[in-house]
C-alpha cells in the first residue's frame, strides 16, 4: 500500500513537471512568435539560397556585399550562376559558415568575399551567430535543427555559457521593438512574403533576388565629412578576426575553391580619413594582402581601381560605406569584367593604383568638414578637407539667416584654415547659428566644389 502511494506521488510530480515544461514551451513559442523578427536579411538569404540547385560562385560578406553586388548582372556578363550570401552585419564566423555550406552543397568554384575593415575590429558575437544559424535551419527538419543546436551548444567558446541555452530563446537576444510587434505578428499570421516585411522594416532597402537587395538614396556630401568608417572602427584588427580570415582562406584552399577578397569601393574621403591621408588604411590593406597571399588567395581594393576597370563617382553612394542602386550596378559590372580578365590570365594587378598613385589621382576635394570651439561671444571654425596630394584648397566662411534665408559672407575665399565667427552674425539671438564653409581648389572661380553645413548650438 505504501509503495502504491509512493508511486502515485511520483507520478503526480512527473505530471506537474511535464505541465510546467509544457507551459514554458508554449510561453516561449508565444514570445518567439511575437518578438522574433520576421523578414530579416538572413532569413531571406537562406530561404532563397535553399532554392538554388547549381551554383558556380558566391559573393559573401556583410551589408557592403548584400547591397553591393548584383548576381543577375554578374551572371549576364560571365555566363555563370551566382548567389549573394551577404547579410547585414554578417560577422566572419557567419561568413565562414556560408562558404562552408556552399562548398558542401554545390561544390562551388569561386568565393568572392567583400571585406570591410569594420568587420575586422571586433570579437566573436555569439548573438549574431545564433540569429544567422536559426535563419539557416528555419525550414529544415526537426532533426537538422536539433543537430545544429547541439553542435553550437557544445562549441568550445559556447559550452557552459548562457549562449548555449539562449539559442532556444531567441526573443532574448534577437527581438523587434514593442511598437513593431503588431506588424511582426500580422506578417506571420497573414503569411506575408518575407521580402515584403523586410522592405517595410527597412524602407531604403529593396530586395531583388538571389540574395541581393539595393539601397535607394544618395549620400549628401554637405554634412558627411565626420561620418566615416575610421570614426567608428579605428581599432586595430582583432586576433579573432585575423584567425577567422586564415580559417576561411585555408578552408577554400583545401577544397580547391578560388578565394578572391575585395574591398568594395568607397568615397575618397572615407579612405583619406584613416590617419594622415589614409596612411593607416594602406597599412591595413598591405597586411591583408600579405595574409591572403600565404594561402594562394588574392586581395583587391576597388577604391584604388583605375578607370580602366571601375570609375568611381559621388553619385554611387548611399552613405560613406554602402553603395546605392546605381553604384552597385556599376560595381557589379566591374567585378564581372574583372573576374573574366582574371580567368583569362590578364595582369589584373596593373588595374589598381599603388597608395601613392591613388593619392595623386584624386584631383578633387572629396568632402569638407569643420570643427568648432566657442570662445566668448564667438565661434572659432577650423575646416578639414579630404583631397588629393596635389590639391590646394581655399575656404569661404558664411552664416545662414534662418529668418530671411540670406547667406552672409564672414570671411571670403582664402587659404586661411580658420575663422572667428561672432555668435550674432546671423542676425538672430536664438541660441544657435547655421554655419556654411565652402571649399574650392585654388585658382578656380566656382561658387564651391564641396561645402559643409552645420547648425551649432551655443
């Protein structure tokens, strides 16, 4: 009798435990449904990738790849079947996974990796990696999902850490904001196409297909001089990142896959902002060239491309690092023709400037910026120009009257690299002043070649 009571007690405890587990599972699924984002770049990329039957080559990397290389244009020129596996904020660990997957699935012949310096300054992010992994197996079988989780959870860098459990609770690290929950839930209930939701969440981004989506809009050079890659990612390359690059290069070499690494084009000012006239940028470029050459891979910087293969233009950019639709189409044409020349055995190295040649080739002002410092009842303005080695600049200092719309010249064109502007010189006493610094090359008579507009509060 006592044994029977004990068995019943254990059975009730088991039922209670199962009920608690069931409630947790249901609650977790509800939170995932509400908060786990629908229509991310990773989901769309993997969904379309799994539809591909035969691939010759892939393009891979972060958003500079995703919005920068149009596989349709490349394939029309090369006669290949390509796919863009780039995704927003893709880290090198995810890039490595994408490459490994494509090698195993399609025995691809070439990998073109778009590499930005900002990808090389951080440590491994397991949160980003989990989101990428979950998107990869989103439509896979339960067995595949379980195997993927087990492999991740027992990774040397993950096992024993909260990340090994958080994989099962994606709303903890990968979630939409509260105001976007209704739209997120509606999209899932209605079975909306993932690309539609992605473009709702990212109004400037337009998905085309084969992993590629372009950005609509143009960079405003009047206020962009302080918005540079170097400003956000000036750190030295992390050892974790360099090791990931070695792993990627080694994996491609072992698989007999050609690895071509490219730095996508940037406006000249973004290059020149690294140190003094881009000296830190060029040091890092040489480091990468050396690293990849050890594995028989190649590295090419298309910001340094000669007009023969790519002609850069201000109108090609959405911001300081991403190309817009026009830019991506021009670059896609360029990369296709470049790869054809490389396949034909042409001397493609000669299509790129050396750092010294590049600086000499910039015969214009890329952009201008100015620093300010309040001094009593005045503001001291100090401009900075991003320009070629042989370009001499002169400046005009003006203020804009918000009330009348009139622009008053405080100091006319000269090579003076500073000016003192009285706080009341705009005719207003509202606690702020709009300053416009115009810049042009000495010897020209244009109103300005580039300018910077800032509203300064005082």
